[in-house]
């Protein structure tokens, strides 16, 4: 599918920079704040990890909670992409993702050193293997849709495709992204907790 290939080709280079700007900002803010910010936040503290390691998780309830959140993000990106400010929102959202990632990793390293990196990586597997490509495609598709509607001078690469064909392809990809997100949510709620609990037992 040509639109799928086009989304991949124009995707990475556009979103890598804003993500790393946010990531570096998160790392700098948290490190300059030092231990005071880490202690005040309670993020990834020993009390929280101890509660996680001893809790009995209802995987079914957790699955629907995760799915509602992940699908909600997907729909939010789709809706804002249909507005005039959609492009700017997508960039800001990417910066925010980097910012939260930088803060999370900085907190883990400040608290636990190298072990903190393993904790963050384990917390992201295996579901982010599905979430990351889905997010990248959603961002690229949203950018293309917004520029097609409001900034036609920015060539999105679909001049030879009429509006009806383009909308059909957008909808098909959007539906496929739901399937990918559902798989990710299943892994996040049924598989990832096992990984995290096993790590916490030797943490």
C-alpha cells in the first residue's frame, strides 16, 4: 500500500528531533532538580515498587483500563489532526512524550543506578514493540491529513490520489492501528506484569 510506505518514509526524521528535544529537557530538568524532585515526586520509589511486587493484578480489568487509555490517545490524535492547529499539537505531543521519557529514565537512574535502566526497559516490553510503530504511523498520518486539509502548499505526496481514495486509505490504516494497539494492550496487561514482577523479585 503506497500510503503506508509513504508514511514510513517521511515519519522518523520528522518526529525524532522533537522527541529528543523533549527527552533532553526532561533529563536536564530532573537532574538539575536532583534528589529533591525525585523524593518529592514519589515516582518509582521503593514503597511503590514494593506495593507493585505484592499486588494481585486483575488482568482483565487492567486490560480494559489500558485499552481505553491507548485507544483514547489514538482517537485524540485523529481528532486534533482534523483541526487547523493539528500539526502543532502533534509536535507538542511528541515533545511531551520525550519529556516524560526523560523524566522517567532520570528518576530511575537517580534512584537505582544502572538497575533503574533495566527497570524502565522491562516496563516497556513487549508492548512497546507494537505501540511505537503504531504511534509513529498515527503521527505521520495525522500530519499528512492536517497538511492536506489546511496547508496544501506543503506537499504531502498524494497529489495523484483523489480525496475519496485518500480518505478510504486513511480509514483503513486507522482501523489497522486499532488492531495493533489491541495487541499491544494485551501484551501490556497480560505479559508485561510477569516481566516486571520477575525483575522486582531480584531487584
